[in-house]
C-alpha cells in the first residue's frame, strides 16, 4: 500500500504528464485574484522609474556633511509626484517627501528626525552615507525584465506588481470544472428532512469549499443511490467536467460500487488504497481522459483525502504548481498512542499561547465526527513509524486550509 506522500507524488506525476487545461481567458485585474497566470508579466519600465526617496527629510550631497553639519540652504520642496528641475549644489539641500524623485546633485536623503530646521536652513545630526534612504532607478527591476512567469498564482503581492506594470487585462487559465458526486442510499439533500436512518449530504458542501480553495469551480451533481445504472449515468455526466470527485462507495461493502463502475467505463487506476487513517480506500485513476478520485464517504476521510490527493490535481489541471503540504512542527500537549500501522490524521487544535506551537488532539468518534472537526484548526499527522508519542515531543501538523 502506498504511503500518503508516495500517493500524492503519484497524482502529481500522472496529472503533470497530461498537462494543464489549454483554455485561457483574458480578464481585468480586479477579477483575477487567486487565478493562475497563463503568460509572463514583464516590467514596462525601470522600477523604481526614478531615484526614489524612501523617507521624509532632506535631499543633499553626502560629501557636504563629511566636512560640515550645516547650516545648509533649503532650495525648495519636492512632493511625491512633483518634478523638481533644480540641482543640489554644495551647501544646499531640498526638503523631500517619501516617494518623491531625488533631485540632480543629491546622493542621500537625511530623515527629518535627524535634522534641525532653522528658518531657511537645516543642520544635520547623525551620520550620512551616499545612497542613504534612496532606491536608485531600476534597482528593483529593469525595463523588460520578467517579474512573474506563467503558472504563477495571483496572490495579493502578485496582483500588486501586475497592476503596477499596467499589465491589464491578464490572461489566466480557465478554472477547472470539478464535478462532485456523492453516493449512498442513506444520503439526502441538505434541504431535505431526513428519515430516521438517513443523513444529509455534507460532503457536497465541504468539497465545493475545498474545490474553491484549490482554484477549481465546483459542479455539484448531487447524490447517486448505490445502484449501478444510476451511478454509471451520473459518473458519465461527471466525466464531462475537467476533474471528477466521487465520494462514498469505495470501501469493501457489498454496495460499494464506484470502482467497478469506473472500471466498466474504461478507467485506469494508479492506486485504490493509501496507508492512512482516515482515508485508506482512496482511489485515483483516469477515466476517458479525466482525472477521477473516489474518496471514502465518511466526511473527515473525504476532507483529508481531498486535501492530500485531489487538491494538487486540480491545481495542476488549472495551470499551477501544486502547493506543498504546509506541514509544520508543534509540541505535543498530551501523549498520543496509535494502534494501526498507518499514518493517522487526527483532528487537533494548535495554539501559540506559550510562544511556541503546541498541538492537542481533540477526542473524537472517528472519521464521521464532523462535530469535533469543526472545532479543530489542524490535523496532527502521526506517522506509522512509532506507536507511542510523549507529551513535549515535536510532531507534524497540517493546518486546515482556509482556517489556519
Ligand atoms: P461509504 O464511504 O459509502 O462507505 O460511507 C461511509 C460513511 O460516510 C457512511 O456512514 C455514510 O453514511 C457517510 N457518508 C457517505 N456519503 C456522505 C455524504 N455525502 N455526506 C455525509 N456523509 C456521508
Ligand atoms: Mg456508501
């Protein structure tokens, strides 16, 4: 059985080999937050475009201060956005604001806090070095330089630079359509009044939210009963999308039909079990040219296996590099014992109240227990290598995307 890291790597390799969607769209920058660039962004001019003052103060010649601290004659005022045509000659200076262009002749800006103003003159306190509080023209980027390669996710900093260079509209990959199909005779819609042994379809909601976090567009197909004909028809419907995620019906039960139906439709499978709990029966394959995931239906299993395996596939199909799993180390607040030889993902709460990350496992009733999961902010990742973990040991934690 594959480890979760090998299974995830397998997904990444297989989906990458088939490449991203080719469809792109051109959108104004106020509509591309979180989208994936389908082209490079290039500097339209030098950045900064002029020698930029980074402090409010006085622009002057640093060599002047080496011999005398003043008085220096103030030749004028330079506001951000203003053009100053004069030159700073020996013994003179200009008052300058943050973001303004440093005038000819000056090679340093002294912070106003380090000066003393006396009428139309200024005395300098503290040391002055050439280039101080100035970012020279072109130091951040040269005209024509590539700032973001295609495939970049447009987060806030990326958006800022794209806007700064006037690159609008931007060509971005179309969001992958991810069909979501739940299965189970007991599953009813969230708006329904369930019978005594029925449950509402929570997976369709949690998955849609996870799809959005991965950069996809959810296409909810609803629920199929555990009957081959209906299931087959709905899976065929789902295969019209770019990626298909089916939940439930992949375990060993008599009515776990998903893998068989996919096989009948020509699927090729890369794994159908992973050494994790929850989530062991997770299935990954390709069917009719589309990546397909069969995730176990217990809600926490669905969430964990989506994050580990389906999310990177959606990211690659959408033109991005898959984000690494953001595991970090935290100190165990209380001992943990694990029985089975599987990597466990346990609902956990991480806090930093002591100044370092401390993680506690939340007592739960297993992978159907979303009551507890909703109180967690992370999963404690307990590898199969060791069965007993003492309080104070450093362990791996996987934050819940979108919560932590
Ligand atoms: P399965 O993977 O089909 O064996 O289902 C495992 C457990 O998850 C059962 O208790 C199901 O009732 C539950 N389950 C399956 N699908 C859903 C769903 N869409 N929403 C909530 N719970 C589900
Ligand atoms: Mg089922």
